[in-house]
C-alpha cells in the first residue's frame, strides 16, 4: 500500500463530498443543531446546578439553625439530598431527565427520589432530546451513510473504478483510501463538537468534583473516533457489495433505522415484557411483611423486641429499662432502623436485579449493534447512566442512615430514660457537628468496570471492520 | 386497472416485508399494552389489600389513640385506568397510577413516584401509538419513494408512457393502492387492539382511529409530493428519510428542550423545603403560631382548646397543615409552570402533525400531563375530605371503633375526557390538503 495514493484518494473523497449539496444542507443543519444543543445543554446544566447547589446549602443552613431540641425530632426533621449534574451531561443527557433529582432523608423511611424532569414534562419528551451526543450518535451516522453510500458503488456504475484499477492502483489502496476519506470527513463533525465541549470541561475544571472529567472527555473522544471508523467501514462495505448506489443507500438507511431506532427500543420493550417489575406498593407490602416476620415494633409484646429488651437488661444487670445507663428508646430505634434498612435494601437489590435483567438484553446487543455500545459507553462516561444515578441514591441512603443513627446515638447518650431527672433536649451544637451531605461522582475506574461489555463490543466491531475491509481489498469487483 | 395494480404490488418484496413488519411489531405493541394493563390491575389489587391489611394491623395496637392511629394509616386514591391508555401509554409510566397518603402534610407525599426502570422510561414504550407515529410513515416511504423513479430507472416508464395518456393518473393510482394497503393494516391492528385490550368503541377510540388515518394521509401526501418532483430514487429516499428524521426526532426534541429550559421549575425543590420547614419550625414556636392560622383555615374547630404545656393532636395536625400552607404558593406556581409547558407544546404541535398526533393520542388516552395534574388536584381534595372527616374525631378523642373502617377502602378517581374534533383534526387536515394540492399540481405537468 502506498501512503500517498491512499492520501490522494481520501482527499478526493473529502473534496467531492464537501462540494456536494448534501454536505451543504447537512452543514447548515448541523451548525443550527450544534448551537442549539450547546446553548440548551449549558443553560440546563448551569441553571439547574446553581439552583440545586443553593438549595443544598439552604438545607444545611436550616439544619444547623435548629434550636436545642430532642435528637429524635431532628431525625424527623431530616435532610435532603439533591443530585448534582456532571459537566459532561452537557454533552450526553442520557437518563438525566428521567431520574429524580431530590430525596427527603428522614428516620424510619426510605423516600423516593422525586421531581424528575420527565415527571414535569409533556409527552414530547418521548421524541427524544437534542444533545451534542445525540447529534453524534443519531444524526452524524445518518450523514456518514448519506455521504458515503455512493463511494464505491457509483464509481463502479460509472466505470471509473475499472479505470482506477487499470491505472495500477491496488484494490486495497482504493478501499482504504475511501475509508480514510469518509472517516476523516466524519471526524470533522466530531472534532467540532469536541472542541466546543473542551471549552466546558476547562471552565469547570476548577471544581474538585469534576476533577476526572478531562480523563472522561479523552476516553469519550477516543470511543467516538472508533465508532465513526466502524460506521465508515460499514458504509464502504455496503457500498462495495451493492450492485447500485441506490441499493447501497436503501440498505444503509435500513441499517440506520434498525440499529438506531427500532432494535434498541424493541429490545428494551422485550426485556420489560420478559421480566415484569413489581409496583412500589407491592414491594412496600413485601418489605413490611418481612419486617413484621422479624419483629413488629408496633406490638408491645413482640417476641423479637422483647428478647432484645431482656438481653439488654441482663447484660446491664438492671430490672427496668429506666435503670439502664443509656436511653432505651434511642437504643430500640437504632436497632429498628438497622433492621428495617437492611430489609429494605435487600428488596431494593432484588428490584435492581430485575432492572438489570431487563436492560441486559439491550446491553448485550452491543455485539450486533455498535450503536448500543457507544450509547451505553457515552452515557456512562457522561455520568448520566443508571449506575451513576444509583451511586447518588446509594450515597443519599447511606447519609440518611448515618443521620438517623447519629441522632439515635445522641439520644442514647444524652437523654435520660423515662421517669429519670434530666433535660429532654440537647444543645444545637450537636447539629453543627454533623457533617453536611456531600456528593461525589462515580469513580471513573468503576465506570470502566460497568461498561466492560460496551468497550469490548466496540473494540470487536473495530477489529471486524478492519477485517471486513481487508477481505474486500482482495475481492472487490471492478465491474 | 386497480386489480392489476394490486396484483403487481402484491408481488413486490417490499409488500411482504412491510406486511410482516407492521403486523409483527403492531401485535407486539398491543401485547405490551396488555401487559401494561395487567400490571395496573395487579397494582390496584395490591393497593386494596395493603389498605385492608394495614387498617387491621394498625388498629390492633393503636385502638386507644385515634390520633396516633391516623398518624400511621394510609388512604389510597387510584386513578381509574381506562383500557384505551394501553394504545398510548404516554406519561403514565412516569407518573404514578395511585397515591397512598396519610392525613399528615400532603405536599411531602403528593409527588412520590412509583418504581420504574429509567432505561425503559428513556427508550419509551413500544405502544401502538409509537407504531402508528413512527413505523407506519416509514413503511409508506419505503413503498412509495421509487414509485416513479423505479419505472424510469428500469426503463419501463417509456413503454408505459406510450400506452397511456394519463400518466399522472397512473402514478396516483399506484400510490392509492399502497395507501389502501397501509390503511388496511392499520384498521386491522386497531380492531385487534380493541379486541385484545377490550377497548370500548367510544368517542375516544374513534377519535384516535380517525386522527391516525388523517396522520397517515399526511404522510401519503408528503410521499406524493416528493414523487411528483420526478427525481431519482436516491434523492427521494434521502429526502423522505430526512423529512422523517426532522419531523419525528429533531423538531419535537428541539421544541421539548426549548420548553424545558425556558420554563424551568426550581419551585419543585423550593416547595419541598418550604413544606418541611413550615411544619417543623412550629415545634419550636408558641402554640398560637400554629393555631391562629389553623383556626383561620378551619374556623369550625376553634372551640377545641389547645393545652399550652403539653402535646395535643390538634396542635400536631395543625402543624402538619402549616407545612402545606407554607408551600402552597410555590406549589401552585409549580403547577402553573407545568401547565404552561403543556400549553406551549400543544400550540407548537398544531403546526407539526407528528407532535400533534402524539399529544392528541396521549390526551385521548388520558395519559398526558393534564390528566395527571387533574389527578393531583383530586388527590388534594381527597386529602382534605379525609382530614375534615377525621379531625373532629381526633380532637374529641373518640375511640377508634367509632369509625366505620370498612368504608375507608381504596377510592377511585375517574378522569374526565374532553376534546374537540375541530382542534383534533383541522390542523393536520389543512396541512395535508396543501401538500396534496402541490403534489397533484406537479403531477398534472407529467
């Protein structure tokens, strides 16, 4: 293979394409969509995070400003955890608008994460959302197909392919030249998007929370470069194996519709069909049922709680709970909280297991559908996938548990038992000592672990693409 | 002539592919709708059982103190599902079907969500509405994009042109054959859906039916217009798919992004904090701080005394109500904004048949935003009724068995539907007529 020949062929394809009408219309459309998604993505990120930061601050302030009171009242006063957006959510919205944003954290109860954008939206949300990643995942692939469907097929129809080969250019040079040309053309769109994105990543780089975003950014860039390489290879292959350019176009459009629109949605729907999710009320009934089996805190004669009481009396060598060296109410609530949280989390894990099964069908389809691979990888790296949301939810629940148990501990240590002398409230200084809710994003190494399948699939597709091109290099038909 | 046209159409590959694709995906979408209905039914049964069980259990240990009993007890209001919602699931997967609330502050309970896999929410439901809005146009495009160009490219056009003087009419008839075929599949699927999902053939069903037909006509008109430009197959395929992408993906998505950004709802989070603080701060204030406002809201209770030195239920539930009052304004603003989002979207949708179809389907199926907002309104009334019913019993310290608990089972809210045929049909009808006119005008020159 001669480098300069490949380079020449690639350049030829680019200049031809850039002069074409499709490219003209596409560029105008892309510039509009790009500006729009940059504007709306940034505005959304910026405004939402500002609001959320402010409210999280307010929440902490009002927590600290509570006067002296009984610690259990503070356990009910509780706190809120507000989800913060990752800077790369400007790039890929992912599930951002479909998961909740705020959760009330109080003793005894796991609340749902509420106020997702979806719950406040009209049915239009289901048409999808415009984001930079959406342009790269959905629109640019279509453009690659538009720009590349004719490459080899039309040259053959016109007879110019025969001429090229006659002039001593090898088939391999033609195939790889065209491929590189189409690929570089697609990278034009890619780099435009990523240069704009770089700007945002740099702006937010002072934020320690976003410290890993430059790394995530580079991985995203590499993945998309690879993805476009794969798409270009597919285009060249389809074009070469089609009799006419028209045939190639129809096939490529079919591939696009199938892989980008129909298959992902159908697989998700089938996953849902195969593994039905329980409703909240069903799960809560099950949780309550399990809890009562272990010990019913409402029942004064419950054997579970009676056994705890007896053993604690025995261990401290006293006859009545009032004589215990710590507050018995706080002690029992701490036990109850630990028990109910454990049971709840077990059920929640089962629920997530169902979700995982539902999603796996689509996830594994990455091996037949490169779009799925890039989609999952892109949302995960942008901090807008389900795992990132669960990470937030996990953090919030851990904070809730810590808050409740800390208040129980304060009650045990500082509040006298019923009938004993002593203050029924404690100093507000204790509220200040309890650290605020702080959120950090999922570790990037974890993201890699979660997305191992997508990475593997994308890599395999890359290899497959090159192998396909190599094979084509040997048996490309000139006429 | 039609007979021959049908015959030749039935022999094409695209005919078979379309038939299999639409029937399969259509049936799958109906089955998904069925599963959605079954899940709703199961949820309702679970809620009913939950209600009965919890009344029994909580009553067992708290029959002395009705105030404490009602602290725990939840009452369920269900939005009665209509089977037609299975055709267009809309926003009903995001918004809960039912809400179980205690008589404590409502704001903190009103917006609780149900569990749903966010991946599914994101990809959206594969309901019959989706098949109609997305797939049917694709099939129409696939069958018609080379209506003329294929004949031209294969060389049969010249033979044909020599045999008939009405070439335009011939093309038009060819198109009609394909449209009729698509209509036939659509009608079949609608009746299948009506049978499997047991949808009553009421006004809403027919509204969806005729709107869908009109929507398909709109796409047929677009295809006719593109064909009438007499360009080659590649151009037609490219143009039609691009139009499809713009109308079903880009344009609605842009409008949605715009609406979401333009009308952000920070009030949601504000109201949530206001409610909590409005309630909790009252614990640290004089009892009067609560009772003055409570008596003002409900003067019928102002003869109940509030002991200054100890806990009383009237004070407690008064404080709870203060939380709701504190958030009332912000909460109302939030509702207004959400309604505004809906109004703007609907207005824009009048000019874009895809968006208009989606929003109308959701509206007719009772799965749109407005329907959920009216459920929330009903929930607020339900909550107030419960409170006003229980307050005197709590304040009088009536025994728990003075209440007929059997009566407090799960309650249903029946949504009201209203729509106007003109609003539903006219915009898309008008657009279709205009496009058809230009298409036929072009064909005349043939």
